[in-house]
């Protein structure tokens, strides 16, 4: 069986001003990595909500092999990869982190070997709604 992708919205009315194609690239990279490491029949979860400070948050979680502290310390470095030669460039997470930083956001990583990985994209909150009007 394949991988199930589950999307959960935890809050309504979450606004962030982003460059849509760039943020799509971030999410594509995170989801692609999560699917690649997930065992057949497992689930990748995408959650959209707010963190405890009210910032827009997008979380991608998997039940893959997880990462050691040493690997987590390097994952945003250009050309770093744990994949076999010829299977990856090691640029996906580096590019994703750069895009998120350009949006004044951050990516947080929580992972343990054998327990999977949780990647959190945190963005600055906006007081604009989808029509471009200011909200309270």
C-alpha cells in the first residue's frame, strides 16, 4: 500500500503574506522528503494552524526513520544528503529554509531515530485577510 497524506486545519482565519510559488516549493520539498522516508502503509500529516504565539504554522510529520542529532545539525546545509550518490542533490531543505527565512520565518525540526520527523514552518502573522483588508 502507498502513503496516506492527511491534511488537518486546526484554526480558521490564519493569514500570512507569502510569495505563493516559493511557499509551494517549501511545502513540496517537506512533503516529498516525508513521503520518501515513510514506510509503505503509513501516513504523512500536514497541519495548518497557529503556534502558541499566534504565528501561522504549517507542520509536516512523518513516521519514517527519524534523524540523529548529528544529521539534524546539517540538514539545512547546501549539498548535505543522507541519500545514496545520484539519488538527491542535498539542496531541497537548504532552499526551503532560505525561502522561509526570506519570509521572516523559521523552520523547526523535531526528530528521533526510529520515531519519525516533524518539520514546523513558522511565519509572521499578518493582519490582512484574503481580500487584502485589514482585520482586528
